[in-house]
């Protein structure tokens, strides 16, 4: 009902783009999950008019730039307890929470408007596995720790790891979504962590470069520190 009311003139094209994109990504999803992703876009488009949550204004473009972009990393993320740092409007955490109802996902952002929006999405879409917290990551504490920490255009890799390493299990992985690979930025990651993988991503409907960078603890140096 929310989607039909807010995005009636865009709905059929949004459905087509979503279905086509899911097929290209090889992501299996139920009809209910598809409806939830579209409902999220409807809420984002509605709130964006007042709160400027994203620079993307076209709901059809939101399907590619936000939903499919988020889901493009799904095959590479095995973690069951995930933290999204600098989550903004809940990207990639909300699309992933819809995809993985059996995984616990927490989204952090210091902006009150953005965390209120994420709370509204959680309540309206019934995302019991999703939690939004208004705080800076440096002051956030978690027990148990997370086995995966995500970021999307949040900070440099060095700052990302340094600010959130107290929240990651020793065997966990940092996952950073980036556009182009900056080799100088890769070198900012300090011991005992190291960049282990740089994966190019295919995002249906997006021509820009996209990459997923994995950062893990380097056990060969960790024991010497």
C-alpha cells in the first residue's frame, strides 16, 4: 500500500529494474522481500523531500544505486552479526537486513535525522533483526562483538579500521564499499590488520566503478606486537 500510494507512476519500472537486477546478481528473494525493498525506496523518497537523506532523487535510480548496490556485496559476506558504520539512510544495512532475516544487523550514525529515519523503516517494515543507534563509532560498545563491520563511503580505510576495531572479533572482517581503488589509501591500514581482498563489483544499472575491500587481522604480525 505504501509503495502504491507514494510511487504509483514509478512502480512498474521499479519492479522491472529490481527483478532484472536480482536476476543479474543471482540473488534469490521472495515476493515479500521484493515488496519490502520497494517499500524502503518509497519511505526513502518520501523522507528525502524534507531531510535530504540522499543525493539520489529518482526512485528508479534508488533501486540501482541503493538496493542493488547493497545487494551486490551479499555473496561475499559470511558474517552473521554485522555492524554498518556511518550508515546514513541505512545503506547497505537495511537492504541486507531484508535479505537476511536470520542475521543481526546494527546501523550506526551520529545524525539524528538519519537514525530516526532508520527507526521508522524498522518499525514500518517489521525488521526485527535490525537496530539503529545514534552515536559515533568511537564511543560505541558491543557485547558480543561483531564478526563483520561494513562501511559505504564512510571514511578512509585507515580511519575506518582505527575507529571501529574495538568492535570486531579477532577472526572478523572489515568490509569497505568503495568506488575506485586508491592504492595510497590501501597502505593506510596499520598492523595488525591488512587488506586481504579487493573485489570488483557488478551493480546492475550502474556504470560507475564499484569495489568491495576486505580487511582482516594479519596473524603473522599480530602475535609479535
